[in-house]
């Protein structure tokens, strides 16, 4: 049986996969099993930050895998402590919890917000406000946080204690806060799965001010937007705010499973022994990969991300068959005149892998995609939009 048929036979049918079997890659280029070459504008949904099998990343992973691939959290390991220190030094946050995925990072942030609010405001104060059109994960609690009804329908009852407002609707937030029951606000500065939609700067700043004034936590979900993707280390840095809790995952370890929750001054001591944990969280190989990724996200790289993002914007802003372009840095959404499925298929046929988000084409190339490859990809994508 070939892989496509075997997968269909034995893997649960939750993924609507493209009929391509990817075998290997190098940087921003991947190959299928027939030897066909594709430019990868997906990075595995923003995960392989420095492309496939990048030599520096590979060295860090291989060295750590050959030394210690796992140890329980009952003992100390250096990569875990080093990555946490690095994240705190680069953000001004105070402490870190490592998980294995974005959803788990958000679960941890939600638990922390509940405990913080219960201690500060009393037991009835547990509601977390999130935005409509947001995405925060697939567990029952992060689904409840996700402000898109169609994800909820088949899985009720979800975890209670969430409510949703429209992005930009600061008045609804003011009203909700009057109830005295709001523990936190959680948002993505750029709604990724929602279609690569950046929030307005003034709205985000108003939310920060309002939450600050009322002793309510602000959690920023940087699972997709984090780790250099938007041209800053974390997307909130484009907004001139400082969250109380930051969650991240996807690109942090460049292709190995990891999640991280960063806690600021108010929340750094919220958890005590036994309040939370994870078997694999802080895995030394994932953390070694994370150190390799984060140590390379310097000003020079971020400037490169910004200028490549600007290049993509310019290429598509007035292109034939394109209605508009959204996003920041190397996180770009393109509203095409043609149905996005058609555009994706045409790109694939012509050797470029892209993503979609809602009705938009979504581009999340590696942060270090060489300029000539990027140019070649945008030419092929533009042609597919016509
Ligand atoms: C992908 C994503 C998640 C979920 O991450 P997983 O690692 O798939 O659990 C959560 N929030 C945002 C913003 C995401 O893009």
C-alpha cells in the first residue's frame, strides 16, 4: 500500500491533506516522493523558522539528542533553564513554563489567570474575554476560548467561563468589566487562523490600559505571531504594549514540539508546587532547538523579515486578481478574486506550497528564505491569482 492509501486507511480523517507526499527538504525547498521540487511558503504553519534541515538547527538538535534526549521535570536540565533565561532577557518577562504545543501553552495561561483572579478578586471572578474570529487551540478549554462558533458545535459542553467580543469593540469590554467577573482578556495581535487580520493599534492599547486600570490580566497569544514572524520577536512589540502573560509555540523550536508561557511581574509567582506540570515540557532537545532559533532572531534578521514582508506586500498590492493584502512581516494574507482553493492548487501545480486562512491565501515562509527564492515564489503565486 502506498503512503496515501495507508494514511487514509489508518489515520483518523481529521486532516483534508493535499495529495502530495513530502519526503525531504533543504531550507525553503521541499521535495515530494516523485522528486518534484516545491518552494515552501508554509514552514509547516510557521514552525520551521529557519527552513528544513537548517545546518545550525540540525547541529544543536543532534548534539543534544546524543547527550540527553529527555529527563523528567524532577531534575534540572541546562537547555530548559538557558532557553527560559534567554526568553526572559529578550522580553523583560520574569518566568517561563514550557509545554509541548500552543493549545497547552494557552491552557496553562488560562489556569494561571483563573488562580490569579480568584486570589485577587474572589472565587466568582473567572471569566476570560476573547475576540470573535480568534483561534486559541483544539482542547475543550482552548476551543471555548476560540471565538468561532463553527469549531464549537459538535463538542459541547465546552469549558465554561469564556465570552467573546468583536475586535475593536472597547465599549463591550468596558461593560463586561463592570460585572466584576472578568479575570483576563486574551487576544492574538494578528488573528492568524482568522485570516491574517491585524488588530488596530489603538484597540490593543485601549485594552491594555483598561485591563491595567482594573487589575485584569492581558494574555497575548503569540503561538503563530511569535518568534520573529512579524518582524519583531513577539508581535505585541509592534503595538507598544506589555502583556501580563505571553503564550507561544509553533516556530519557537524551529520544527520540534514546544510551547512556552512567559509570565510578567504580576503573574510570575501565581503557581505553586503541583499547580501545573508536563511530562515532556522543557524537553532538552526541544529547548536546545529553541536556543538555536531564539539566538538567531537578532535585529539584522528582524530587519530582513520586515523588508521581505514589504516586498511581498508591494508585489501583491496592485496585482491582478488580488483584492487586498494584510498582515505583518512574513505573516501575510492575500484576498484573491478566485476561490483560494483554486489558487492553492495552481501554486502547487507550479511548484509553490502555500496555506489558506478562511477565504485568504496565507504565506508563512521561513524567516531566512533567500530573496531569489522568495521572488520566484511570488511570481508563481501572482500568476496563479490572475
Ligand atoms: C496554532 C495556534 C494555536 C494552537 O497551537 P497547537 O500547537 O496546534 O496546539 C493556538 N493559538 C494560535 C494563535 C495558533 O495559531
